[in-house]
């Protein structure tokens, strides 16, 4: 019975870094930051697709960093509304990152069709790395989303 109540609340302090779904903030921030850096450093032949990927990576990076800092500071105070907020944020981030990763993969595939010059090949290689990290970030957000929804359901 006590394990059900401990999983229904958010940890605070450095306990955030020791509980399973919340420790995923670290790889989410790392992979999201790498997507952000790779997309920002590449040339932008298609601003609409790259703009959405950039928005998602920056938005989710800031959101995850803010939530992690608030949880470490204990700003949530054990309130169940924070469990709901956490679930909403993780679901939104997972959906956003899935759409961004698919668009980045499509964009990279279309660049690969015309990779004759060395400049285009450099853009292609940077975007391949961005696609890999975008899908890794998507995986982290989806796993975090599932466990956040389970925690929300049990609260």
C-alpha cells in the first residue's frame, strides 16, 4: 500500500534524480539540446520544417529544464495538481517530438536524394544526427509520458 502512495506523488529535492520516470529528465534535456544545436547549426533550405523542429526542441528543452528545477526546489509541495501538470507536459512533449522527428526524417530523406555536392552532404550528415537524436528524445518523452500517466491515474 505504501508503494502505491509513494509512486502517486512527485519527488522533491535530489530524489528527482533517483526515481525512474523523473530521472528521464536528464536524457530528455541532453537529447533535446543536441537536436536544438544540430538543427540550429545546419543550413535551412526548408524553413517551415526546420522551424517546427527548432520550436519543439527549444520548447521541450525549456519545459523539461524548468520542471526539473521546480521539482528539485520542491516548488510543487506534494500537490496532486502537479501530477496532472506533469502528465500534461509529458503528453504534449511526446506528441510534439514525434511530429518533429518525423518531419526532420522526411526533410533529411529529401535532402539525401540530391546529395551531390559536398555542402549538401554536410547538411545531410548533420540532419541525420538530428533525426537520430530527435527519435531518441521522442523515445524518452514517450516512456516518461507512460509513467507520468500511470502516476496520474493512481493519484
